[in-house]
């Protein structure tokens, strides 16, 4: 199989009101002057920062999945995937002076912030499992490994080092071990329980990194980078019950522990991360939902569904600071669906985040620490047609 992915963005940072033609604000952005470097291209005030980045990813993969019956009750599963990917990145970081002059960023005099680079890798991933029929279910044990691609940082480009190898972030890899049991005691009830351990190498995280400058000073940048190692382990339980012909219920619970193992002095602050939990990893998460199906008329079938999800406290970055922690919250989504069987039409009225929870979905260090917030309570209507 093959895939192509392209990503590009241009973003501008200014102060006050922006003139869309000149890209100048009514006051100088506080971080613009420091990007001009030791030999600014103008004596005027640096007002605005403009950053462009483009990333193109192409991948080609071959995979196999096989099951072997070792006995009447014992089944082995083996799978493998070879992936070759190429990621190309290019971009530039510029500042605009009050007189309209445009210069490339050059913090520390390390070279103009314009460049390109590429990452080309071939990786092998796969899984192996044994499943044994036991009573009214199956007990299993499995091991698998996978990875998340590396790439190019999209934040402000300070100088030529942004696209050097040291400025990239590597792929994150994980080896997962799991043992569990899945059962269907009767036609109306199923459940599963599993214990798992995940071993991460080079986990990706957005962190503050100190970059040394030739004069002995340094600058701090909030960058997507790699930690050394991390582990996560826990227990998962899932339940599904067909209570009546019309009503079905489901629920799940996950208990999770995570820990970062940081020995190298990445960015000059290894002690900041070592022993902390992974970001966005709540100790407890749970779901509970139900669906009720019924006939309105002979030609109109309907269903009502609602699902609640709870997420416990989690940190927004690896530093584990209470000031960057999201408190636990519960969200609720629901929908009403109507199918007009004689016409092929369907109508769905849906609502998401009905509890109108306001929570952080990510965080970013930039003149303090900012967060991106969740979507508010949202409603919608969807119309479908089958033919």
C-alpha cells in the first residue's frame, strides 16, 4: 500500500491591529527584535514575524497477517509490516521592519532561517499472539510494536539550525505487551478484561529546549522533541449488554500509570522530566452509553443514543506542573436518528459536549503558557440518502 500526505502553513505574529497589506501591527511584537540577529537588515524597529513551513510525506508499505490453528483450541497469530517513508520539509522564518524591509531570522548569527531537509527511513513492525479457547471465551497473550513518524517542527524558525538534523524530531516507537480474556456468556452479554504494558523509546513531546549560542548565551524554544524512554501500564475492562431487543448498553474503564525515564540532558533540563507522567495520560478514564431502537410508524425507524465519557486529571506537557494540569471532566454526546425506509432518506439530530465542558486539548509555551481549548456545546443535523 502507499500514501501521500502534504502539509503547509504560514502564520504571522504581530502586536496591536494588523495591516493586511503590509503585515505590520500598530506596535512591535516583543519577540521580533531578537530574531534580527547581530547584523539587522534595517535600523528600523522589527515589528512582525512570519513563518512558512511545508512538509511532504510519502510512504510505501507491504504487510502480511496470518492465523494458524495449533490445536482445536489454540490459535497463533503472526503479522508483519515493512514501511518505507520519505518526509521532506522546507520553510523560512522572517521578520518585517517598520520601514517595510524584510529580513530572515538569524538568532545568534548561526545562519539565515531558510532551508530544507529530508528524513528517509525503512521500519519493520509486527505482532504475535496466542489465543486459547477457555470456557465461554478466549484467553490471549500478545506482543506488538509500532511507531509514529518523526518530522519537522512548525514553530518560529530562529536560524539555519531549524532544518539541520539536530532541529528535527525522531520517530517514536512502542512495544506493547498484553494479556487478557474475552467472553460471551450468552447472546446478550459480552465482556473483556486486559492488562497491558507499553515500552516507549524516543517518545515525542513538546518541551522547552535550551539552544546554546556562539557567545555562550542561550535561547529557549518550545519545540516538539524526543524524550529518552517511557512506560505505561494498566488494566482495561469493557462491557456490552443487549438488555432487550430494543435497548443496548455499553461501558468501559481504564486504569493507567505512566512514567518518563529521562537520563540524557536534553535541552539542559533532564531533571525536569525524569519520573513524571506522560502528558495527556489520565489515571482513570471511563465510558458509559446506551442505544434504544424503535419504530415510529411502519415506514419510519428510529433510534436514540447517548454516551458519556470521563477523563481524569492529566498534564499538558512532561514537566508535570500543577499549573499545566487539566482537571478531570465528563462530556456527553447524544443523537436521534430517523430512517424513512420507503424513501431511503435518513435524518440525524446530534449534540456533542452537551455538558459544555471547557478543557485544554493541548498546551504551548509562548510568552507564558497558552492552551488550545475544546469545542463548546455543539448541535447539528445530518441528512443522508441511500440508493
